[in-house]
């Protein structure tokens, strides 16, 4: 229980999430479904869930690129989610409708296309191939002062904060590392890190200059009505970091540190950082840079054993995620999903510092019974037995 709270005290969702982030044990372990762009529900899985629950509300889209549904407040309450998503508006520079072939351009000039039931992938990286620093100077970068980035955001943030008791999570646009990868192409970007670091640094700095200004304007527009800022930028894959730790610390970490200093200087909200994969080698670096919580805790990735993470980093870091989406949620039985929730709570929740969520977005093949099993079991979980 939170310090000073008598046994049996029921917290609001916002209080519950903030207690966990502050490493205090709430009345129950908080749950996030649909609160971020990495803890949402795929549109096809959502339609199946709607059919199972006989819901009739029209489906709205939270993220076009990730093919995520926007969950209505009535469903969030039914599921017991303690987090409410605040999604910035699409800027005017990003076309509103897909092309006839289903592809679309983002505000940076990158074209995306989506396979059936999936999310959008890069189809055209506009800076791939031969490239120089002079080419970067000539590229038409987005205007971070464009007022459409923050249009109506302040009103949306206040409405979520005052109209619900959930922890409001501002979801920043896809991070500056990803944006570099999208623009340059993954292969060329990785090659630059190893073979042409000055070019890699020039691209990182160009993108970060624009991206950070957009992010800061979003944070300031949302103001005091935001409890969590969600920043996603993958630095690892299933078995290892995307680059050597030497390259990470030389090229990536200083720029992430600059960004995180700026965010912490602009808001009192907690920073939740998302990176898929085997990020264990960099967790100490992330803590040093001031992140408050790590998402998604990809338990199937190398070195990401939850008990070990809690033992080594739990005093300094909140863990947000952990419910396996590779095997258990799509292929397990509802009872196996319940057991997964109990196991993660036992490993991660003692002393606070844990928010239950799926390891990344719930994909199309996850049956509604398993979504409900995860949520229903979460509502029963406390950090320690009373």
C-alpha cells in the first residue's frame, strides 16, 4: 500500500499509476490498455473484441501507422485500464487520406504501406543511397513551428485530465532515431553508424533539432494536464542491441541525453521510454539519463528476465509491460494468460514500480477472451499478499 494509506483504501487510476511510478505499492497493480502507441489494440483484434462484448460504438483510429483503435471511455472502464491516451493531431503537412494504393506520406516525406491486418511499414526511404552532409542541408525538413502540430491539444489534455481519473499519457510522435531510420533506410543507417559516423551524426542532429522542437511544443501545449510523456525509439532487437554499446554511447546516448534533459526541463510529467528488444546492456545508461519507466519489458528477448531486471534496476526504474505478446497472448489459453499476469506481478510489482501491460500492441490474432483474461486478472493483483 502507498505510505500513509490505510488498508482497504481505493485509489483513483491516476493516483495508482503515479504511486507505481514513485515506487510505492498502490491498492492494486495498475493496468495500461490503450494508453500508449505501444500498448494499444490492433483494429482487427478490436473489432473481434467489440463483437465478443456486443459493443456498438463506431470504431475510431488512434494511430494510422500502427493500425490501433481508439478505445472509448466505456470500454477502458470495463477493462480497468488506468491510463488515458493523449494523441497529438496529425500536422497539416501530413496528407489526411491514403493514396489509391493504400500508401501514405508522413510529414517528413517518407512513404508507408500496410499489409493486410498489419501496421504500416516504410516503402520509400527518401534519403537512401549515396548521401552527403550537403544533401541534408538541402532537404525540405518539416517546420516544427507549424501550429497544426499542437492544434486543440491543450483542450484535449484538459478534458482527459478533468473528465476522467486516469493517468494522462502524452504520446510523442515516433522518435528521432526511428525517423532517421525511416528517412535513410535501415540498412544505410546502420552502415553509416559503422562506416561513416560523421554522416550518421549529421543526420541524427538534423532530425533531432526538428523532432525535439516539435516534442517540446507538444509537452508545453499539454501543460499540467499530463502525467506521463511516452517517448518511443528502438535501440535493440530480439537478441542484442542494434549497434555496439561503444557506438550507442558515442553516437546515440548523447543525443538522447540532450532530449531527455529538455523534456524534464519542460514538464513535471514522468518520462516513459519505449524500446523493443534486448535493451539490458543500456538500462543503466537510460537510468542515468533520467527515464522514469521502461516499456515494453520484452520478456522473450535476450537478457530481459523480469526477476533479474527488478533485482538489478528496480530501485531506480519502473517497469511498464511484460505480458508476453509473442506466445502467451496470441496462442495461450485464458488461464495461461492469467498465469502470465500473476507471474509478472510476482516478479516485478513488490515495492511498487510496475504497470501491467502487453509487450507491445495486441495484434490481430489475439482472441478477445485472452484480452479479457489479461485485464480481469490484473484487476485482482496486488504487489504483495495482504
